[in-house]
């Protein structure tokens, strides 16, 4: 038991060090067209769920892109991350956009959330579930701190994603849905974001070529939106986006 605890601690430290090291590059990457498409899709989901005085948690908030988006929609936001480097960049961006009154940043471990049960109206978890040693525990903790019938929105890199880190866990769509169900969620929506433009993957995730990539997405997205829910094609997506409701 002690050996397992030591291994868990070591894994957490490795994850933290990795993201501290990658913080600046990570933030720059998020300006790429492929990431901005994902951002828009997630924003459309959280906007539908917003009600006055709603509170949201962005777990694994990284450099703050989704915490900022939640605040701009209207939520009072808690952004949490284990990486000091990521949080430092997030803090700077929040201050620059004058949203310090709407967003509180907290250093935390995603599998041990320091909040009481039934607290948040919405939780977002973007590009984290497939990066950590214990994704099951993260889902259990998210369920605990969500209010009844509230939504969890998760995004993970799919198998073919150009952006997927070499150390990332690979989830199939069936396994993902089973994981949500086992942790007390009902999956409301499950779709991919980039299908037809897969041949241009490098272009879509190159921040220096955002204008050209945006034109590619503009041409392919109308049909992508129609076929994104087809199980046989979903696996070709760059990312999976899952909207689940707490039972």
C-alpha cells in the first residue's frame, strides 16, 4: 500500500513538472485554428447551461482559456490546476482582461478536489482526463462536487489527434462512455470536432498558419457537423467532446 502511494505521488510530480515545462508552448498552441474550433464548440455547450448566479469549475484550467470563456459567458469561476507554471500564465491573462473579480485560481489535484459536495453548476475538464494517472478518480470527484443534474463537459484527444502528447492515455469512444456511466453520469452528447480536415492536421494545429487553417475548417465544418455523431466516423476526429449530466 505504501509503495502504491509513493508511485502515485511520483506520477503526480511528473505530470506537474511536465506541464510546468510546457506552459509557454502550451499557451501559444491554443491560438491554432484547431484548438479555437474546440473552444467554440465547448462554449456553445456551456452557454446553453448558463443561468444567473451560476458557478463553474474549470478543472485542469491550464493557462486559463476555458476559465476566461466561462467568465465571459457569465459564470463565477474557479480555475484549478496542479502546475504553478500554467497558473502563473492564467493569472496574468485574467488580470489583463480585468476578470479577477469573476475568476478565482486554485492550485489543486484533480483527483482530490478541495470543495464540498454539490457545489458547482457546471464543470469543464479540457485536455486533462487522458493526461493523468487516475482518470476514474477525477470523474468520481467531479460527480461529488457537481450539483444534481448539473453538467460535466470533457474534451480528450482522439487516437488520430495531431495534438495528442506521446504520454497521453488513449480512450476509445465506447470505453469513455462506460467510464462516465460507472462514475454516476448520463452522457447527453458525444461528438468529434475535426473529421474531413484530418489530412491537414499539421496545418490546423500550427499557430503560425492560423489564417489558412481557418479557411480549411470553414470549408469542411458544415458537413462535419452533420456526420460528427456517426459512431463509425467519430473515431476519425481530432478530439472527443463529451457532455454528461450528473444523475
